[in-house]
């Protein structure tokens, strides 16, 4: 289950690869290979905020496993998931800070 939670955190992160705040700026110039994104700044803010919340839930779900175990390997995995989700949330809030 912890492996699935870690994978879910990475899936949430992968879905943001094309969610770049620069695409909303007037000076952004698309290329033929650019992904078409029709989100407004407000929609992108909400999308990124929801992603942050999902990552928080993933981290908290992993932490629930700590209640019923004292196994060092499991606890280390849980700490890794919590660190991963916290780091990914930080990246999201950096994107949000760049929104016009």
C-alpha cells in the first residue's frame, strides 16, 4: 500500500508537467509542439491548489500506517512519502506564486 501511495504522489506530479504559469502570460509564445492549455489563471490556481491538497492526503494516508507499526523499514518508507509529498507541494506553491 505504501508503494501505491508513493506512485500516486508521482502521478499527481506528472499531471502538472504542462501546467506552467508562464503559459498564461501575454509574452508566452507557443510552438507547434506546445501542449494546448485553455485554463485561465484562476482555473490554474484552483487546479494546482487541488493537486496540493491531494498530495497532502497522500502523505496523511501514509502517516496513518505509522499508528499500527513499529517496523523501522515501514516507518522509513512513511517518512519518505511524507518528504516526497511535502517537496512536491512546495513545487506547486512556487508555481502558484508565479501566476499573474
